[in-house]
C-alpha cells in the first residue's frame, strides 16, 4: 500500500494588511505526519501518472475558495446595517413631523389657539410701533429657543432681546422697558426660575405671552391675563424615545415662535417685509442670494397677473363705491385693482384716495382714476427692475414739458413681444423695490 501524504504545511503566520517580517532564510519546516485517508484536513494528492493522455486530462486541485458576496448581497447586508443604525433618527423625524402637523391643525381650527396667536401678533406689533421690544425669557433648552427667536425677530426689524431669569433677579430687570412685551417659554409651565421672576414683573404691568406645552400651566394660573400660546406634543418624549430629552417639545416651541415672528412682521411691514429682511441680512449665503436677486428681479415677479384683476362689470359707469368694493374684494399682495371691460384699469393709489363725495360719482368722471390701455406706460414682463427705472427716468427727463410723455401711477406689463397685457404694476411698487435694492 502506497503511503499518502498531504502537502507540506508550514507554521508561518501571515498578517493581513502588513508587511511580513520574515527572516531572510526561513528555518526548514518539519515533515508532515502521515495522515489517514479518512482525515478531512486536506484532499489527497493523486498518484503521478506518466501516461500522456492521463497527464493532459489531469487538472490541478486547490482548496475551496472563500465565499464571495455578490454586489447585490453586499448591498442588502449594508442596507440592513444602515436601516438599523438610522432607525432611531428616522423615528425622531417622524415624531417631530407629527407634532408639527398637529400644531398646524390646532392653529388652523381651534378658536382659543387662533385668538391667542392673533392677540400675540397685535401686542408685538403695538410694542414695535411704540418703540418697545419683545423680551424673551427662558432657561435650559427653552432658553436656547428664546435666543434663536430673538435673533429671528431682530432680522425682521422687530426689536427683541433675551433675558435670563436668574440674571434678571441680579440686576438685569433694568433691561425691561415700559413699552415692552414679555414672552416666557417653558415646556412644563412651572419652571422654578420663571415662577421666581413673576412677582418682580408685576410692578411693570407689561403684557405677558406664555409659550408652553402644558394645558395647565402654573404660570398662567398665577397670571390670569397672560396670553397662552399652546405648543402641545402628541406624546411625552420619554414615551417616544425612552428618555425625556427636549426634542419634540423644543421643535414645537420653535415653530410657534417662528409663526409669531413672521405674522407680526407682516403686520408691521406689510408687503415690505422681504425688503426689510434683505436690508438686515447682507451677509452669508442668504445675503449673497439676495444680492444676486436684487440685480436680476424681473418686472413680472412684482406684477399682479391680469387674470387676477377683478372685472368691474359696469365699467366706467360704475360708481366709486362699487369700484372700491370690487377692488377691495380682489386685493392681493400687489394691491387692490379693478379693470373695465374695455381694458382700462383703475389706479389703486387713486382708489385709496377717494373722497366721500366721489363714492357716488361714476368712475369715468373721477379725475385720475381710470387709465386706458392706450395711455398707460407699458413695460415688458422680462425687463429687469433697475433697467426699467433708469429707462423711465430718462423718459421723464426728455419729455419734461410733454404731458403725454409723463409716466403715470400704473404700468401695464406686456409679454416679451409687447403684444398682450399679462399684468399690472403700480409705479410706487416698482420704485420701492428698486430703493430696497439700493439700501
């Protein structure tokens, strides 16, 4: 019986990813012991045959290769690991999104919440008009939200500042003025630092806004006149995430605060709010985007589409009162317009200046109210605001003595070919936008 041996084995160890530190002449390996045929440690070597045919057909044998994952298998495995890793993150996003949807529904449908937000907007706007400011108070994560909101209000030209309740008790109460409005932010509605501050605010008799997630806030109980802005969450964070980390609640508070800031700025600045924000934000990516837009705003972006201008069915025979009713009913951000069946338009600025005696007069007989298509100044929808202003200024200079060459209060916006009226624009709006670009 022929003795079978396995291939020679060595005791060398290979370190994957590092250079082998072998001696220049490795020591001889001991001979492999005789291995029984039944051993599964290695496959036996077939006997050498000198037969040419057998030699040609003989195929070398090798150890089975390590399993290689196909790209699809690799992707599946990595996707599974990714899903596990991101499961918590996605859960947080879903939870906070649910809270925001609930908030939007609350302020869209709940009368007490709507009344509270409306009252808060009025108080902030009144303080701004009187030269006062909004003082935001909070501690912990609510304090960070208050700081962010103060920055947002200031960027919208609504004066605001942050007051730490503890520092307030150590001298910073002097920061609060007689025309100010206070906004306290607290998840529980019973934050000790805020409760400690309340008695010292009574002497100031200032309006108090309370932004809280609690339906039974202790601060509201102690201050019955406080305007409560609810920011509820649909479930406690401890239940959502297994720990009470301020996440959903701070997102809700921030959203309500942002809503108040935007609504109040619209109340104070009306259609100029975008220009106000641009003036206060010249830096960073936002400033760069605004600067680029300043030099590329087309007339069409400012105009009121012709289809949105309400039709005055009686035309020039309608009374001033009827024209005013139709125009106000179709008011947009671009003004209160009305048009006659013959294509003439009523000047919004002149409508606003109608006297009591003119309300019973036919609009065709009211001086400066109706502008026909043939006499209105036309500008192309794709012209850049700055170019239009400069062109019209040159026209005014050249036609200084020609009344027909004067630029009126209304601009008709026509298509690129100058054939069809596609919108209307007040000259005042065009100039206001141009001045905002120059600030």
